[in-house]
C-alpha cells in the first residue's frame, strides 16, 4: 500500500515537472491606462529616473529601500540601483532608449531571483489624453515556469503595474 502511494506521488511530481517544462520560454506582461495629460509630460515622468521613482510602485513597497542614481539624470544611460526588502529585491534599472513616444529600460535583478528583463513604456495620443502602456518581457527559466504553475505572475506583477500607472496618472493629471 505504501509503495503504491509513493508511486502515485512520484508520478504526480514527474507530471508536474513535465507540465512546467512545456510552458513558454519567455513571458510578456502588459498593462495600459488612459491618462489625461500630453505625451511630453508623461515622457518627462518616465524618462527621468528620479521622476520615475515618484510614482514607481516598487519604490513605495519598501520605505527603507537603499538606492543610488548614476549616469545622466534622464534618457539613455540614466540608471538606478536598488536594494530593498523581499517584496522589492535587489537590482538595477537603466534607460536604454528614449523617443517621444517610447522609453525602453533594462531591469537586471540579482535577488530574490536573477532576471534580465526588457521594459517598454509606450505613449500613444488618444483625444485629449495619452494611453500609457507599461510592458515587460524576458526569459522564463524552468524555476519560473514551475512557480507559474502555482502563482499567477501576470496577476501579481500586473497589480503593481496597475498601481504604478494609477500613481503616474495622479501626478500627471494634477497639473
């Protein structure tokens, strides 16, 4: 009887591992919000790392987070290195490219898990406002695939993106 239970448990674990292995090798996460502000005003709040951190939801998750800025204040090469609690982790964010309608960034995480992701903010005029899309994409290693079986990463990180866009909206629409 015990042997049969062990066989069933082993088969279940093997099935889980095989299922996780079949999940995509990359991920993309995207959230958008229509903000009643012109693209140039929003671009300035995204393209400058200090301005970015006035609405960045991850900066708000850990008031004791340690951070340092390097490179230019804005545009390509502007960089922010951070070390925070378990909700924030440790890594750096660097602007890699910038145009009036888009800002690209590279997120390099060293903790809680190593990751190297591309972030893109796209600004599209819509009437009197601007649709801002915050997207992130990157590799999905096996451990992330396995975690994804149990944790909806899109919903978890998506909530942070939604909170950040709402905070950006408050700042941009204030005046």
